[in-house]
C-alpha cells in the first residue's frame, strides 16, 4: 500500500489496514477485486480464493462518496516465525481519484479463519461510516 494506517492486536493475528493503493490499468471494482486476489495468490498462497458473500457498499472520500466492492479472500498465510494459519482477508475497496490519479481506497480486515467473524462483528460500525479518505473522491 502506498499510504496506510495499520492497526493490529498484540500478537498480530488480527489486523485492520486503511489505505490507498496504486492501481495500474484497473477500470472497475470487479477488476480491483480480481487484482487483490491475484496479489494474494502471488505473495501469500497460490490457492487463495474468493470466499463468503460479496456485495457493494460506499466509502467516504473528502471529495464525495466512493462506490466500493465488499469481498473476502480465504488463504493460508505462513508468518516468518510460526506455523501456517488459515486466514480470511476481508475488503471494502473502491476505485477513487486522488491527486495521483485513479487509486484504490481500501479498508482491509485480516484475521485467522476461526476468529474472522467474531473479529469483524466486534468492530464499531464507525470504522466504515466515519473513515474519510482525505483528498479522495469518486473516479472521474
């Protein structure tokens, strides 16, 4: 990620990342979802796959509402120290326009598969409704 705020618990098993990523040649949120899946397949687990339900939502940019896709990727993550973990990487991500051009505004939630649903349910709704991507707006 180019610009990100990353929060994790003390053992690093649950992570929230809010950020803005460069996206080369991506023109739709469907393409964005596939790009995140391909990245996870290349860097974490070649068998990573989309899982769970998918939907649409809205992120807030200081320049207006950003249409987003909501999806999850199930994958195996092998940390540098410790055993492999079955994990769920959940995203609310949408193409947005910044001073750098078209980018991806993203809220990412990562947790072990066994804790994922409880982790996501424990988060305040304000994380999604009151997070503002400064300098970002809908794609032009």
